[in-house]
C-alpha cells in the first residue's frame, strides 16, 4: 500500500517568506507527527496529532511555526517569516495509534533551504 | 531532561566485518525503544520496536538486544555489506504508553567499504 508522502521534496526560499509543507499519512493512521533534522543535529520532535484531540505542540521552536491536520488526514506545516536557522529536513510520520510502542512510518522529507 | 545517547558517532568498516553500536536511554518509566535505519535521500525505515527486558529481535543480518534495567540496547550487524551504509537511529517515547512522540539519539553513521 501507499506509504507516507510529503511535498515538496525540496524547497528553496528567501528569508522572510512563508512556506507550507504538506504531509499525506498512511490511510487509516490516526496519529501524525512532524520532526526535523537541522544540519549536524539529531531528529527533533515538532508537533503531533492524534485523532480529534488537541495537538501536542510542545516541540515547535517558535510561534512562527504552526500546523494543522484537516479531516484527520492531510497535515500542513507552515513556517512564517522564515529564517536561515529554519533550514532543515522536515519529516512527517504516521502510526496506527499513538501508543509508545507503535511503529512510526516516515515520509521521504522536505528539504528546506532558507537563503 | 530526557536524553538518548548513541555511540559511536560514526563507524567505517570493511565489507564482511561484523559491527555493533550502543543506544543508552533513561531506564525509569521505560515503555519501548525504537530502532530506525536512515539511508541518504530516503525515508527512515523502522527496524525494531523493543519492549521487554532481555528481548532480542532479528531481521536478516541485523539483530538487537535490550536491557531496560540498565538502560541500553545494542544493534548488531553480521557480515556488513555496502548496502548497510546508513545512519542508525534509536528513539524513546518519553510519554510512555500515553503518547508516541519520539526522542531520538543523534545516530550512528555506518559506512561499509567494499
């Protein structure tokens, strides 16, 4: 079956512009996660959605970052007024449920470069 | 502060060598430990989810062990091949059974030379 897909695969933008990153999770998965890997850093949690519950936004680095998940499926991560330190690979993952032992299935990522 | 440590940071081996890496994690309130393999320009691929102390899991030439009392897991690769070259990540869910956001280690970069 289809895995997690993300778009765009690469994005180059100028400092100060807004960007939107999209994630299509595996059909039927109730939990969806966003992570990022900045240069020289490990994978860092940003936000996660579980069903109709309020999202866990504890990993968002600033109020320039926001995310939504429409209809319990597709999610969009928005970065406003991008800064050079936002350059990273942004990964989306989904899992069937949100228990700690559930495998997360990752998309191929969006490579964001802020000039 | 919850922290997951991996060692070594990188490893270069010859084809056919066997190798292993370590993941250290907080042993209190343990629920699960995840191992992933991340090849360049691809999606991270789930290898194992381990939950029981003393557990050992195997997938082809790759195996992993778990010690929850002392807070470490080993990943072993037997007879490394060039296609094993990747970053190997371990991760821990700090919310245990109540949520699945993962805290990742920095990874071990493996390069296998033919």
